């Protein structure tokens, strides 16, 4: 049916403070699932939630958002949207949105031609681009409503280096990535996956948002950007990554899936993996280079391990 339900009162206090004099819709104050009003004429195919905002993608390729706009994540001038509001198609260069992901305070969307757009909070590099200024949304009163001058980061902007995320380059199709999120079936069969398991893989995403960092698979390579205090961008440092960069350690691996936590990242890669990533059996014994010349020494080493 495409109906969207919401429950939990976490957004209600912000709504009352930022929308004085307005009656909040029931779904913002419900403690049981309540239908989100304002989407009656649309069929949602995907819903996501950030720290203080929500979004729904429809089968028509339209993206609706509501909740807090403190960091420009709703692409509007309003400080708070109590009801779903569509982000105008012109924000996505008049293309339909086909996928959307959310961090705590930023969003990432992909359009029908593979373009990737980011918007929202930007002070840790979440948007994959440096802004001229990192000013936030500064509310001001006007006719009893709280508005904010639209900050630079509140308008969805395309990241050209991520165009085609989820898709494979023609010469990399055999490496395990193909257009439409579908890994080549031959590789999945080799992995011993049943047909229903292969279907789940084909529906898996190759973009993921953590709280303030992101991962994307482009042409079989894993890219990361954003907050890196705990090293979750995978570059061996704790410095924030301002533009998408390939994760070098995974460069020889064929990434199938990626996932982000708040302070860590995951990648599921196809074999053969990078030699440095191969896991050795801790119980296994490995012959020394001189084992053939000194069998007694090897036997002593084996006994020492045991």
C-alpha cells in the first residue's frame, strides 16, 4: 500500500518550540504506530530516519522530508517541518530519485542517471566537499514563524566523483559488480548461495551512511569520506576526510557490500581478497623456511606452540 507509519515522541518538543501556535500532527506525538499524514497521494517505497528528521521516497521518484532542519537536512528555509514536504525536482537537476540514505544530520540521494547528491551538516566532511563557510542555520522570527536563511549546505549538490555509485564499469563486470546493485549471479553461485539468498544480495545497497561518515562502492572500489575520529574512513589516520577517497587496503578486493556504524565501518568482499586481509587460522602451524633442513627444530617449534 505504501503507507508510512511513525511513532515515538522524540521530535515533538522541537516541533512545539519551532512551530509556535501550530497543532502538531498525531504521528509526532504517538507512542504507537500512527500513519504519517501528508503522503496520502503518494506510494512510499523507502523510509529513512536521521537523528531528528525523517524521509520517504515514493515510487514516482519524489523525496519527502519532515522533522528538524537545524543543519539544512530538509533543503528548506523552515526550521522545522511538522508534515512531509517534497524536495523540488530542480534540486536534483530535474531527475527522479531512486535511492536515499541518511546519517544523523545529513542525507545522500542517487538519481536515475546515477548522480549522487549530498546535503545537510557539513562540518566533519559528511557531504564529501568543502564549503566556503561552515555556517549553520540561524533562525530568525518573521510573522510568528521561525525561519532560517538557507545555509550553503542545505541545497542538494552533486558529487561528480560518485556518479555511478552502485554500478560497475564495463571492464569490471567480471569482478563482481554490475548496474542496478546486482552482483553477477555466477559469482554468487560460486559462493554457494541459494536463489533466495542471491535475491537478497541483489537488493543490497552499496552506499552507507554512519552518524557522520559514509562509504560508497564505485566501479568495484570502496570510497570513504566524513568524520574520522575513530579511523572509520580506513586511511590509517584520525583526520576527517573532506572528499571521497578510495580505501587503499581494499583496492584489490571486489567489494559487494558496505556498512557504517557510528564509529566503525564494515565491508563484505569477494574472494580472492587482498593478501594483507587474509585471516590465518590461529590453530594452524606454518613450516619455517628451513623446515626441510632441520626437522627436529620444526618438531620443537610445534611442541612449543602446543
